[in-house]
């Protein structure tokens, strides 16, 4: 009998031009880091105080492959609090954020979810082929997790 808790994550990434047109889309699977698993255990089962929620989405230009040992992005460009969504009795949740024009301009090739506005524990990380975000472009990430 395999009754281990499982968590799988992915992001749907959309690059919008200044006129709102879609310039690029990606569906990127990620991995849960060791620090992220530890953070989930601490928040769900520990009596320690001060444990923050994983609700910040970070993007960056790092291209080194994701590893469970990662504790930060390779080269973080921006981080913002995501909008949390979950329906009771469903085994999934999402965080959404749009990085506006003028934010994190340049090559974007990685993302992760963290539990603080700076530093913090890295829940997950993924790398992908470079998306070039122009100064007038916006980049939306919908990061989703399913539990089983």
C-alpha cells in the first residue's frame, strides 16, 4: 500500500505584449525542494510559531536545472505576493501574479514559490526556455499544486 503524501506543481506562464496580445505561453512542471517539504511539515504539523505561508512567486534568469537541494532561484529578478485560490474539498490550489510592464525586464528562465518577500524557504523551482520580457510586456504566472 502506497499511502505517501504527494504534491505536484506546475505553472502556466503567459507573456502579454503592451496591447494585451499573447506573445508566448508555457506550461512548466516543477519540483518540490527539500526545504519546501520541510516547510510544509513545519506549517502543517509543528507547534513552532512564526511559520509564514508559501505565497510569494519569484521569477529569474537562472538556467541551471532545478534540484531538490535548491534554496533560492539561480538569479532572481523579481518577487511578488500571489493571489491564493482554493476550493474546499478539492485537492488543488493556485497562486497567481502578473509582473507588470517595467518589472523584471529581460530574460526570464525560472520561477519558484517562497514564504517571504525576501529570503525565506523555497517551496519549488523550475527552469524553462528563456522568455524575453520587454519593458512594456507583462508576465502572468498561475502556479498550481495538486495533492494526493
